[in-house]
C-alpha cells in the first residue's frame, strides 16, 4: 500500500502575510477542497492507497472521509519548519511506501513503479539555480524506512541550523540546495545519488512534478505528466483540470 501524505495547519493573517512577502502564491480560500481533490486524484490511479493529513493540535477539519488525521505539537507561525518536523515524526512511526505532497497537486498517473527502484528517498529536480529541488513531492521507500528517516533528520538539521529565519517559507528548499550542491542538475532523466550511504533517487520535475514555466498558463492538457503541481498562480487551473481530464467518468483520462 502507498500512503499519500499531505500537511495542513491553519495560519494567522500575519503568517500568511509573511508567506506572501516571500512568494507569489495566491491565497487559497478553500484549502480542504484542494486536499479532497488531491486525494481523489491519488485514488484515481491507486485505488487502495491510504490518505493521511499531518497537522497541529488546534487546526479544525471538516469531514475528510477515509482519511487519517495525525496531529503533532507544531508551531503554526512557522509552517514549513513544522511540515519538516511532521514528516520526520511520521516516517519514524509509520510503515509502507509514502509519498509526501502538497495539496495543490494532482496525481495524473500511476506512481507505484517508482518504488521498483532501490532508494531510501526520492526527490524531484529541475535545472534551476535557486531551488533545483522542489519539495512539493517526495517519496520514502517502505522497505528502507531507516534510510528515509536518516535523510529527513539530516535535512531538518540543516534547515534548523542554517535557514531557521526562512522557516515560514523556502528554508527547506534552501537546505536541499546546499545538501546537494555537488550534484549537476543540468539533465532530465532518472538517476541515483549516494549521500553518505543514503540512496537518493532523483526524478525529473518535467514528469514527476510538472508546472508550466509561466504561472498564469497551466490550462492545457498534460497526459504524459505523472504529477501536476498547480503552485502559485497556477492554482485556479487545478479544479478544471481535475473535472475535465482525471475525475472518474471524464471522457479523457490524464
């Protein structure tokens, strides 16, 4: 079984303002509908998957059928740091294959074959200087949980030690850039990297974490992309894509 694991906590207007000062993302007015739709797309291609939401103690959720909500002691003023902490805590206590993903993502194909590779964790990359690795989706292999935990512990330690000032947004990806500074990402294929004994599988964003180059232009059809990430100002295109191309009963399947 594959567990699809997302993260959500309510944040204050001040925290949202801090996020907006660091990124062009738009405010999500219906976050739980994004979560429900993301999980529905996962079920479309993985009918037996487990659905998990990681959160803090105080966030109130509407009904999320067939979804496990797991709560930790987290700081809602620092959502990205809290997400990294929750990921590590979950890995230490869970079992099976895991895919951690943002709620503004649609699964657009079967991801089970990824776990045929031999790895501890899998990350998605692109040829970009600032953030060559996008943390919006990452994988932990169910038969190599100890290695996955080692990686997430190392990642969190770098985040806390070097980028705590960006714990509201971006510090996790800054940490990844530094951890893998020796890796050449000027490529577009699947490859493995050994990080001091931790096996890291790199998947190209062009297939496994796809976003258009222009934020306002993600209204096309992308049947050969396994994962669609409607980040930033692409978010309004998520629901139409789901209804048109992925939702059961649609005339075309992504």
